[in-house]
C-alpha cells in the first residue's frame, strides 16, 4: 500500500483523464461522454488490482482501454494510464468503493440476466454503456437479448450497429488475460484429484484449489497454470461444455 501511495504522489493529477476513444470493438452509435472518477487509492482492492496492472507495457494498457471505448489523454504519463486502467477494471467488475461481489443466482429471471452472469464479453459491453450513462443504448440492448425479433423490428434501422455489436458480445469467447482461471461445473463425483488431473492434461498447474458447490453437485474453484497459453487452451476446450446435468462448464480468467 505504501508503494502505491508513493507512486501516486509522484504522478500528475488525473483530472479529466478519461477521454472517449476514436474506435472500439463495441462502438455505440450514441456520442461518448467522459467517465467519472470514483476511486479510493487507500482501498486494498485498488492496490491488488494495481499490482496486476503494473507489469503491463504502455501499449498493452492502451489497447485494453481502447477495447472498452476509453482513450488516455495525450499528456498522460505511464503511471496515470495504468491507474486509469485500474479504475476501469474495478468499475466494470463492480468492485469500486468496497462493494462485495454478488453471488450468482441459481436461476435466471431473464436471458439478459443470464448473459450478464455467463458471458464476460457481454457484461463488459453492457457495463461500458452503463459507465457512460448511455441509457438509450442500454434499453435497446436489454430488449434485444430478451426479445430479439421485436427489437429488430423496432431498432434495425436506427440502432443497426449497436445490435451487431451486441450479437458479437453475446457470442464472443471469454477473454483470457491471466494464467489464473475461476472454474465451475465439473461433476462433484470427480473429486478434487480427478478435477486437477483433468486440468493438468491441458498444461502444468502451479496452483489449484476447489470445493463442492452448495447448490449443485458440481465442483468450483481456481486454477493457475504455469503459462497463459495453457489457460487459453483450457477455456477453449472446456468453457460452455454441456455436462448433461442441466449445467455447463464455466472457466473465466481472473
């Protein structure tokens, strides 16, 4: 924490740091607005996320920001850009201001709710609209995923680009930017040893822990591979696999 405060003290002010990007993978037809700054640099959660961002190059940080429609200011230094990414990640994951992660529901009330829980790319896409207070696009997206035919009839002309971006987000594979994955859905009768062996068949495992879910007879936990390529292979091979028990395997990078 002292290191983070020292780095912050040496950095210039972040005022007006958030600026809209010229292009984005999921670009809204509605004009962009500046994002709000709301981050507590004394929060341990911020320090933890900063430790993950610090090793990244300027180009890697800039690319991740632009993928979410955010462009760093021309005069910002390396530290300021990294702090911007820290805030964006915390904002999109709902971890600002000490918020506790919400527990995944056992049943979903709508297709929209299911996508927000099971499709990271869609969640990121929607939360980017939310962070910009783009309520019109948010309403269109929500209606589209719950009633696509009706939404196409209403918005095919005025929001054609947004609907295409929404479809891309709905079908996009989970992004893997870390060797650590959170998993859920392996049958409980595999046991911890069987689950670990299954993942080790993909690549060498550095850390592993799992437990049985309280609501379903499945295993959940985390696994850290020795390299990110193995993590990508695990997601490509197992994420979304139907286990025949009314559940699908979920593997998402942390």
